[in-house]
C-alpha cells in the first residue's frame, strides 16, 4: 500500500516511521528544506512532560503524553539514537511566599485523579535533582519521570534513516493540489492509495466548516549561552500569564521559553517578550545576566478551541492537526493510534466503522 504524507514536522515523520515498520510504501512531502525549518518542531524545546503540562492540557492530551513517554525510547532505538532521550526530570520551583501557586497545581492534579510521582526539593537534594540556583526559589517539587529530547537532532537522525532505508523524502516540494489518491507538486504528480495531511496551519482552511476551527497561537523562545549557570534538570517557574521554562541543552546552552499570544504574527520576538523571558530567568539565577543571546525563535502553534489534537477525514484525505504546544509530547501516541486505524481499514478493504472507544471518539471530529 502506497501512502503519501504531506508535512514533515514531528507528526509526519513519526507516522512515516511507523508505517515503514508496518511494511507500507511511504512518500513524504515537505515544502521547506530537509530539516523542516518552517515546522513547529524546529522551534520546540523538546520537553516530554505530561504531568507538568496537565494543569492546562485536556485529559486526552495528558493520556497521549503518558503513552508517548513510554514509546519514545523504542522510536529512538529504531534510529540508533537512544542517547537523544534524556530523563533529566522537571523541577517546579517558586518563591516561598508564592508556594500556594504550586500547592494549587498539585490540588488540581489530585482533583483530576492524575497519579504522579513528585519529590519535595530541599537543601539536601536540590543539587542532585536540579543543580545550583538562587536561594530565593526555596519551594519546589521534582518530577523524576519526565524527560527531554533535542528535536533538531531527532530530525537529522530521521533524515539519515530515510536515506538509509530508501524512504522517499521530497523536501523543497510545494504541494499545489491533492486529492485522495494524488499529490501534485511543482515537480509533477504522485499517486497513492492513501493521503495523510499533517501540515498544521497549512491546512487551516480545511477546518473552517468543521465543528472545531483551527487557529495559530504565537509562541517565542530564546537560546542563550550561560557558562555561569549550572542546572541539569528542566526548570518550570510560576508566572502571571504562563509558565516559564528553562531547558538545559548541554555545553552551557539553555532554552528559555515560552510566551503564548493569541496572534498569528510571525515577526521576530518582541522586546516585551524578550524582557519577560530573560528577567524571569535572571531572577531565578543571576548567572543568566552574563549570558550571550544565541538565537530567538518564533512560530505558530496550530490549535483547536478545545486545545486537543483531532483527526478529520474529508474527500478521502486524512487530516491530523491541532497539536498546540504538545507536539513532541503526544505525537508518538497519535501516530500509533492513527496507524492502527489505517492498518485495520486497509486490511478490511472497505470503509468500516472506526473502532469505538473513548479516545477515538475524542480524537475524530467526524466520528
């Protein structure tokens, strides 16, 4: 069976890997370069943090995240890249006078019956779990099960795998037209049994008449080189509008993010956002005052009104979209669920009813 995938962000790549494992003939189309430079994947910090994200995420996103955390090691093993998976944990920290904010977070988890493992941070264990940081942030908890991976390294390893296994990866291919069995680019026509669209906001118009409209939510982050900072777990700090995170990336590099604004503007980071991120980081550790700014990144997160991802089929084309800020966290589970569906459908060779279960009902817009 020949499958065409439009979009080589995190989800498109994971679907391609999963279908290849199941002996499908896969072709991938990407409008930008081989590193998918326009995708949200290249902007992501790479946190695998379903418990940390659960305060704002739906139950569906949380469950997908927990499942994906278990799937990532095997995916990376396929790519001979298990070293990319770093279970460094997440430290939630706050000023002692604002400890009620973290206490509210834990109460929220308990009310949702979300089971979690968390270790209270104290003077005896903080260096082991977190590293060195300001004494002002004296109240916190450490989530040991959470992890990170470097999205750009994952993309490069995917590219190597595609080449080694002769998976057709057509980058710099602008898709001009597509139907259920054909994809047309500037380079010609390509024919398939099934077409899958994972284009994010590139497919925004498709959802205009569905029950869930798609929009872009702007997010920005900065990357700094900070030799005077010494932390080795992901840091999450309470903030008035959204959580601020600091992700160690090795060699004294840190990602600081991420803002969240209801706009589809893609201009470079604003002075307000830059000051917001850096001032919080510098208050946490004064070593950031001596850091050098290496890069700033801005992108638009494809988001449905309910904040959850969804599947949608129209005219024989399968759309998967709405990953919001959770692409790295939930894509392995989404890819697995969708490929199971596709395999059952192709084996039956008819348009049979989608498997009836709660997750499938929540995922499909036209269930």
